[in-house]
């Protein structure tokens, strides 16, 4: 599915929902929630577009990535700058529950208080990530749910 098609679907869903819930609001500016949701779909699309690119420690793209480099690259393409490392991204993002998570949010694997891996949430318990040396950017099921924390990037 192309980025344009995803954005059109997201926009149609927001418009339809707004019209059904509050008909007079249909002409109003999009809510902050709708803007964040649309950006999330962009982030997922940009992460997906990196599928198959190699992992390289410290790489921020466009030809190779580490985990935080992939997250930062996808967010930058969607117009939002993130700090460089998984730990810095974890500190900068607002924690949310797994039930509140939606595509484009960040998923962190945390040990103690330290984030050691980050991925872009794709929905349905899956993430786009750059896993480890010798591997490639790919879609994967979330593993080790006990160490997972979800977070949303503001603005």
C-alpha cells in the first residue's frame, strides 16, 4: 500500500468519524489527535520503506540503520526530529499504555530504567525495527512483553 493511499484512508476515516460524532465540526481544523494519528501512519510508511536494509551500529540511514537510527529517520521524514539514541528517545517520548498504542508510536525494550532497543509500532502487536548486526530492517512480532514500554512523540 502506498504512502499516499494510507494517508487518503486515514484522512477519510478522520473526516467520517468527525462528521458522525459532531456534524458541525466537519469544517473545523483537525484535532491534535487526528494530526498525531496521520503522522503515525506516515512514520510507519517510512519505516516500512526501509524494509530489507542492513543493520549497522550507529547508522541513521538512508542505506543502513541501527534501531534508533530507523526510528529517528522515519520520524524525520514525517517532520519530527528525535534524539539520536534509544535511551534519549525513551526520555523524550511520553509513556502510554499498550492499549492506547497506535501505529507510529514507539516501542522500547527496557531493562531497569534503561531502554536498550526501540522500534516503530505497526499495530496488531508488530513493529518495524533494525534488530541486530547481521540482520536487516524488518517487520516482527513484539517479543518479551515484560520488557516493552510504549511511548508517543508529542507534537
